[in-house]
């Protein structure tokens, strides 16, 4: 799809959502412990709920990251002098405008290349950015960056932004594999900008994922509505409680849905029956938190050297600039 300075390329197979959802539910819920990847939160309703979450008083990560970008975007632009800004999991691209403004002011930026699995979100955000930045080429790609980074002919140097601490949804093994793939994909003059939530008082973390208004609970339970709609399942969301707990061993928040009573759930499209015990959990999200030394070490193991580490004034969140090993910035 092409429209002026905006293009949208769809790299997902026609059966991507059906095939991936079937595999994720069969593998995740059909074994112990029962899990679901957080990607299935984000249908239209889930995306709206998450936007509400980002504005809640308890949920600090979005505001903290925006504080850092507001202060540091001009410095990031000057350091990278990026010709292309690539964004993984771009969604609404709201915070990205701070980087776009700074890179545009520097005079180097030519192309914005967002990647996301949601074609509607990419089209809405991409067209808005193309309209608001008329000199910019916006090349959006519908792709699953976990399996297809879809980086090809973008002019360099490239700044690849992975914001929102989405990296925290990956466990250590998944992060290592992702870093290695990324470091082999990027060129010597490219730069990674990574948003990471930091370890802090567990009570602050738990409140951020279990707000007083219950919006996060609705967001968590929405995944059951997705499974009911897409797979003909008969989950009753009212029979589950939203749980957010701190796992000190792995320093991560775990979101779970805990069944109040023993129950049997049928998922006809998969010919799957779940016998759930009272109090049994379905883990729906990991949100790993980071420390500077440990993250620097795991990035090095994955092929990156950390060059800059910026936090908000309260040191709740960090933006990390890293380069493929042997690169000097």
C-alpha cells in the first residue's frame, strides 16, 4: 500500500494470527505451568485498556520514559545522526515523536520505519506521522519482530528504538536470543535505543500492575474474551481473579489469572479441554525489571556495548544506548 510519503508492507502470512494463536494456546495452556504470551492482550479493546493504563497514577513507566526522551532526545539525535529511525512494536508511535522532532531538527532524518503486528495501528499512526512530517518517508511494515526483523534497505546510519520496556516481556533466554539476532542484523554504524524498567520497591511495582481502579484487571481478563471470540472457548472471566506478584528470584512482575473455583474450560477450535483446580494460575505476562550492571553484561553477551545510560530524575526507568560490539560512538 502506497500513499504519498507513506507505504505499508505486510510481511505476515495470511494465516499468521490463526496459526500463531492456535500454537500459543495449545502449547501454553496445554502444559504446566499454564501460560499465555502477552501479545494476545492487544485486540482493539485491549489496546484501548492499555492506553488507559498508561495514564493511571500508579503506572509510572510511560511517564518516566517520556521524561527521559523529552530531556535526552536532542542528545540522542546529535550522537546518532540517524538517517533512518526504526521502531519495533511501534503501536501508536506517540513517544516516538520526541525522537522524530529531535532528528528532524538535526537535519539527518530521512525515513521512519515502524514495525508492528497490528496493521490498523501502523496505518493510523503512519499516516498521521506522514501528514505531520511532510518531508519524511514513512515505511511501515506489518511483521512479527520476534521471528522477522524485516530490516533490509533502510538508509543508514539507523537508530533502532525498542521502547516501553517491552524487552521485559522476554525471559533471560529469550532476551539473549533476541540480542544476538539483532546484533547480527544491524550494521556497524547502527545504534540500539532500549527502554528498560528498573528494579525498585516491590510495592511500587505491584501497584503499577494492580491499580486501584481495576483497569489492569480488566486488561488482564480481556485475553479470556479474545480466546472466547477467536477459538470458541467458554472461559468465564468473572471466575478468575487478576493477580500481580513480585518474583524476587528473577526480579520480575508476573501477571496471572487465578481461578476462584475448580472448573472445566473447553476450547473447541483446538479440541482442548482444561481441567483447572481451584486457585490454579494462568500466567499471562512477565515484566522483568533490570539493574545496570546485569543489563550491561547481558547486552555484551548478546553482541552489544552500552555507550550511554540515562534515567528519569527518580531513577525509575532507563534509556540505554548500545552499539554492536567494536563500534565506537
